[in-house]
């Protein structure tokens, strides 16, 4: 086989991030009787994505993101004062229970295991939460290794996150391919570290970073076809 190991991202690659965020946000707002309009939800999504981009670029720390997120957003948009860390902890308690898989995930993981691939995870997230969600989604058992940024103490695309990951697996980067949706984190990280990647572009975004993943797919059936062809040609 051309590759022995496939690394997967979690949010918006295995588990539907939009559905997870929607469920967690509604649960938080309902618990406090805060009004969540469709427009406010869109504003939160854009605001939160901006914070995560700043984190991936090293502009803020994970702790700063956690404390700032709801404290600033609720103050700016609803004139509500909250304890930032306490509110984030509550939100994450709801987030950690949401685990809707994207279409085709489980069948693809089963196929990949039958083909003999070592399946692993590298996620920008918390150790307990990501493992818990994979278990709730009933796919945790397909992975030989699950690594999070909390354990690595670095976020993708930082090369230290990949250093930590590869210190935990016996398969090197030349026999590894990364499958993820994040240009800024997954694809950029793999490209900087010097190994191949597949951009899972199911949200049909533009490649604004001029990155060069080996393949681009928008569904899991295409990933299966790539595996069937041993990644020697496009699906």
C-alpha cells in the first residue's frame, strides 16, 4: 500500500460541527432564557471561527479563547455580563454530548480497517471531550491512536503538534496521509510538516491559502474510491 496510516480530524471531518454547535448553542441559550435568533447564531459562528483562526495563528492562547468567547460575545450583542470561563464550561458540557456523524463516516472507517490501514486522530480539542464524542458516535473503536492538542500542548498547524503525534505512532510521515476539512489547520499543518493530505471540502470552500493537498474530495465515497485505487489516481 502507498500509505499505512490515515490521520483524521474530528470536527467537521468525522462529526458534523455545524450540527454540534447548533445543538450546544441552543441548549446554552435555552438554559438561561436568552433569545437566540438565526442572525445572532450566524454572528456567533463567524465570531467563534475568528477566535479559532487567531488560536491557530498563535495570536491567542486556548485559555484566552475560552475566557473571552462568551463573555465578549454576550456583552457586545445582548448587553449581558457573564463569567467567561463558567459559561464556556457550560457550553462545552452541551457540546460534548453532540455527536452526529457526517454521511458515510462509519462505512468508510470499516472499509479502511478491512484494507489494513492504521486509523488515527489528531484534533485541536480537549482530550476527554473528543474521546467521549467519538465513543458516543460509536466509532472510537476504529482508531488505533487518538491525539488532541490538549495533550500535545500545541494546536495544528504548529509543527510541535505533529512532532508529538508522530512520537506516539511507529509509522512515519512518508507512509501517512492526513484527511481533514481545515485548510488553516489540517492541510497547512501537513504541508508544512512534509507529508500528504486530502482536503475534505464538503462545505465547498475556496482554497484561499494556495495550499496543495494531494487530493480534494467532498464526500466519503470519493475517499473510498481513492483507497480502492491505492491513492494512485483520482476517484
